[in-house]
């Protein structure tokens, strides 16, 4: 069950973030210049992306561990992976603080600021925080996230101090980062330039190991169907009592490219893997109607999840720039509020 942070906990976070704002780290770092803080295992390193050197929006995005960093890589490689901006943004996993405009804040965020006694005026001055989690709408931090974010921001403050004191000149352009590494109990630390742990998106390949199913797929008859297969974010905030924050479901879609007919669409649960749901839909189609001649995808993550199925069934898996029929269907759904 969700538990809200106390005013004192919010106060500690606002105090730390306000001190960092005075340092103006966006005057030194681009959003691709990552700062890491390691306090334990390497895979638990926290990564910071400083936003605002372009002058549009000031903020700090905090990616926790390699899982968080992987979603950052998705965002950074969005165009080369042919992902829509909405797909990349709504699949982020991070905690972020922004200095934005008053109209960007929720009523709750403005109430916290008022209770803490902060007064902001002007463009890009209003401090607020958001939690990004795949399958959910960006939302206010809960108590646990406020506590973690406070610790992360305090660590970043120390890392920025070390960066200045060390006179570091990190070669960010060649996939290096600035790392603050704490010793046991955080009583000692070391700052240095190190390579990023990985520089591309890590695909979670779907692997079918059911030999009976693989045999059934391999022996399926052929059909002349050409399919479009994709996953797309609903792009809507959906409140439901069973979730502790508004959901933003992914849509799993399978359509006939020739007729434009939607064969199946499914609104997934927030914690479901939409690409896996889509793969199950494709398998059901093959077992009922036979192996299609071609499956068209635009999303490389979907392509990865369908590769084994298409290899086994000898289906042409073709990547295209857009899935027009699926996109049109989603737009019609949104138009009628489905």
C-alpha cells in the first residue's frame, strides 16, 4: 500500500535540491554526460543525467542500477531503435526533479511547496519531483522514493564537489563517466573517470524452451497472411484502486496489413511485458491459422521478442518505419475515449 512522505521528509529533499540548484550543474554537464555514484555492487550504481544546458528545462534524472541505466539507453538511442518518443518516455524507470513552471505542477506538489514555505517566481523556477515507472503515468514520489531521492541528491552534491576539487576533465564523448565510489559505511570515497558499464540498449530476448510448442510451431502449415505487430503506450492516465499510482497501459496489437483489420488488441496490466503478451498472441494466431508469410514490425524491441518464433516458423520478419494501420487504430481508440 502506498505511503506518503511526511513534510519533514519532503523538506530534507527540497533543501538538498535547492543547494544543488545553486551550483548550477547544467552549466558544466550535458544530459549525456553521466555521473555515477557507487555505494556497493557495480550493478547497483546510481546514474545521474543533468538536464538544462540547452536552457529549456532544468532538472536531474536519477537512474537506479543497471536496469534504470538501460531505460536511459533506450531514450538516448530512441531514433536509431526506431522508437516513438512516447514509447521511450513512458518506459523510463527513474526519479526526476525539475525546475519548471507553476502550471506544470499538480495541486499536491504546489501544496507541499506552500507548506514548506518556499516561494517561487518566474519561468523554470518551480521545483517538483516525479517518479517514472514503465506501465504507469509519471507520478508524485511516495515516502520510500522521497527517502531514496534525498540520499541520491546528497550523493550527487558530494560528486559535484569532488568533480570541481579534482579538476576532472572527463572524456564523456567517448563513453566515459565521472564516478564517485564510496567505501564501507561511506566514510571514504574515490572519484575517477571510468568507462560506462554498457553503451547500448540491452535487449531482454524472449526464449521459448517448450520443446512441444516449438515442434508445433515448426510444423504449422503456411498461410498467405501479412501481419503488423506492435506495442504502443496508451498515453493516458488511468486511475484504478488496485494500483498505488495511475496506470498508463501498453497496447499489444496484431493486425492484417492487407485489409487493415485489427485481429487482436490487448490492454496490458502495468507490470506485464507487452512484447511478451504480443508474442503469445502471434503464437495463438500461428497455431490456429498457420504461419503468416510476413510479420512487419517497427519497434526493435518487438522485433527481438518475435525473432525466435519467426526463425522456427520460417516467417519473414520485416522491420518498417511505421505501422500505419496499428497507429490509426490507436488514434481512433483515443478519439472515442476507449
